[in-house]
C-alpha cells in the first residue's frame, strides 16, 4: 500500500515533467502549426546547461539560471535560423528540417561532452525526504518538482486565459489571418511562444538532471513520450496536455513498478523482469491506441 | 460544374503513351549492375560490392515508404518498424531452424529464402494493417506522432524479448539458402538483392501508374474531393500503408541476410528518419528518387565515417539546407525520367 502510494506520486511527478514538455510542444503546434522534433533537444540543452554549471560552481541557483538561459537562447536561435522559415512549409519539411537539427545538436553535444552520462547531485536542502503521511517518507526533491510543475501549469493557465498575450495566443491558434489583419505583430508572437516553449522544455530538463543521467539521446526518449501525451490529450490543447501527461506518467510508472511482480507469479524471475519491463514500456502506447479507437482527435481536442 | 484539375487529368491520360527512356534506362542499369562486381574487383575494392547490396536494400525500403509518403501524402515516421519486423522474421525463423524446436510450438524454423522472404512480407504487412488501421484514424501531425510512437513501442518490445537476444540482437549464422547459390559470397548476394530490387521497382512503377496509384495521388492532392466523388479514402490509404509495410518487410529480410544480424537498432526511430532523408534527397513522389537517395546517404555514411565518426554533425545542417532551399530533390535534375511529380 505504501509502495503503491509512493509509485503513484512518482507517476504524478513524471507526468508533471512530461506536461512541461507537452505544453510547449502543443502551444507551438497550436499557434504556429509547426511540428518541432527538436523540442527534446531543448530539454537536453537545459539539462546540460544546469549540470555543467552545477558541477563548476556548485551553486543551485546559478545552475537553474544557466539551464533556463541555455534552453531559451538555443530556442530563440533555432526559431530564428530554422523554424521561422518553416511556418508555411508542409509538415514533411518541418519534420525533416527539425530532424536535421536533432542530428546536429546531438552530435554536437557528443563532440563537446562525450558519451559518458553526467550525474548531477541534488541541492542539499532538497535531498532529504518528508513524511507526507505519518510513516511514509517521500523524497523532497520530487515534491519540489511537483510544486514547481503545478505552479507553472497554473501560471500557464493564467497567462493563456487572463492576459493580453494569452488572448492573442488563443486567437492566433484559431484565426491566424484575422489576428494578423488586426495589426498584431504575429512574428513577435511566434517568437515569444517558441521561446516560452523552449524555457518550459529547459525547465523540465534541468529538473530531470538529478533524477536521471544527463546524456545525449535523453531528449528523444522523452520527446516520443511527449508525442504520446499530446496525441492522448488532443493536439493544441494545454488542458489535454496536462491530463494526457498525468495519464501517461501514472500508467507508465505503475506498470513499470508492478507488472514484473505480476508476471513473477507465473514465470521465472529473470524472464518476468525482462518481459515485465518490455510490456510495461509498451503500456502507454496501448493506452494511446485505445484513445485513438474511442476518440481519434484526443481526449481534449481543441476546437476550431 | 465541377472544377477539374487539368494537369492531373492530363497526367492520367498521358499514362499509356510510352517513352523509350524507362526501357533504355532499365537495360542500361541492369548492364551496369551486372558489370559492377567485376568493376569493383578490378579497382581493387571488393567491399564496394557489399556496399552496393546494402544500397539496393535501402532503395527498396525507401521506395516502399515513398509510396505512402510521396505518392499518398501520409507522413509515416515509423517505417523502420516494418523494416525491423522483416529482419526479425528472418532472424527468428533461422534461430528456430538452428535449434530445431518450432516457433510457438508449431511453426518450424527455416533457412530457405523462398520461405523467409514471403513470411517477412506477410508478417510486416499484417503489422502494417493493425498499426495503419489505428494510425489512419488521424491525419496530419498526430499521424506523424502516432506512427513514430507505435514504432517505438515495437522497438521496446524487441528490446525486452530476451529469448531473441533482447538488446544485443540475434545472430543469423548463415545467410538463407536460395537454390544452390553460394549466398555467403557477397557477389552472389549482390546479384540476388539487385535482382529483387529491380523486380520490386518494376512492380512499384506499375502500381503507381495503375488506377490505384492515381487515386492515391488524388487523395494526396485533395482527400475531400476524392471522398466527394465516392471513393472510400480510408480504405485506399490503408491498402497503401499495408503495401508500404510489406515492401519494408522485404527490405528488412534482405538486410538481415546481408548483415547476418538483426537487432532492435533496425527498428530505431532514427532508421525511419534515415529512410525519410533518402526520399527527400532523391525527390519525394518520384520512382527512382529513393534509390538515388539511398546511394547518396549510404555512400556518404560509408565514406564520411572513415573520416570522422561525427559525420551526422555535418549531415544535420546539410539536411536543413536541402529542406529549406531545394525543390524536388535530385530527381528534379532529370525531369523526364519519371522525375516529375505533378
């Protein structure tokens, strides 16, 4: 029971992490109609930026700033040099050009930092654990991630629904031409949205650093999960991204935690571990297939 | 009055008119291919023969993807799944042939190419039927994401199948047997692979010029219009998706034979990306484009890796430049040769 609760929290935490990526991806698609495969690379850049600065200076605050700055600057560069020229192209060209970006960024990171993963230590004041319910300790760091993620989700909600920029974003995603015709600088809006998406990806990356190994390829691993999230939630919908991310995060974590032991009841232990790991990594894709059967547009399809 | 796409009708009507280029080109190609091993040995670089066999195999895989991507307008980012599946059919059948116990208890293993190839084609086709039926419920960007995600699912499945090597892959100790040919010899294998590729491209050319191919092109140009004239577009797209999966399965089975090894790497999503790169380099929606793309990409990979292992650092920007500034890939250099898309 304790274990189940702990894994559930882990799932929520993973889901919130996925949300940070999915929100950016879905915003960028919703308003610019661009599919950006390099979104995972921004996540990796954020993680590397924070990890390197943390290793050099030992300062947690500087590491956060460095991670955000690295992802943000990389995002603006990518937008300015490549994505800006892809707005009116077809999706195939967007896929291939951003795939080219992935190749470039991944190989570049390999050349600069090598193939050995970096391990980041947690900041001391977050490395302990808290008893969420008496008798059940839970790592503080993961709780911190959840809080940050929920704050960001809330802030994003306010930004999109209550501010002028948010209004333009919503208007731009449904009536792009109209927004332009009313004299709004749509290019600036695009750049802002892309930069925001990059910052969110970088934030997810720098927070993931102490939990996972920081290495080349980490971006694509999570990018594909993010795609699953976005497909389940409905492309273009931030609300959908939030619920989709929680569904994927919880499903994935729970299956990984408990499926091998279920298999062990009728199989040899070593085979059960391997098969359990395999089937549980397939689990979220099966959920996605199920959603496609019921609602091909995703659970929270954005109108218009 | 229905507005008719004049160009499209003209293309449809122009089909029966034959030019001598394709015939002459095919004959020239077959002659060159037949002479190639002698040429490679003459210049003292017999490893080129294996390289050419790999190019022929990738040409099949890229062309099969081009059917849905270039002709049908369905951007599948998971084509490596069918490629890898074809490879694993060969690997698993060989594995059971070597050990003697049947697959699932009743399917005996085999090392006969005439059995493994059709088996790989059928299994990949069935896989494409299931995944395609699901994926084609969406279109556009979700379709790209879903095909990528399903391919990744299969990747994880094979990584976890410890019985068939898991992460490490599966060794096929000897290439499949075809009649009395000495398949271990790269030259023989090259002839077999190129022969199959020629037949494949011949059938492919017939297919895209058939009524089916024209309808598929119509769906790419305007799906709603095709639906409005009474065509069940979902069914056509699904059939195309399955045919594409079968082609990739064939290529994967050949690749497993060529490299005598299958591993989850064959299903990795970057492999799907490689196939797409071949198509865009060669020219989307062209018959020979994917083959030219395979020549360029496999050639570049081979020669650049001997120079630097980080060749993808250069491939990435080149790819971006190709996408941003080129129109129509290499095939646009030879209009006429089936190079025109619309």
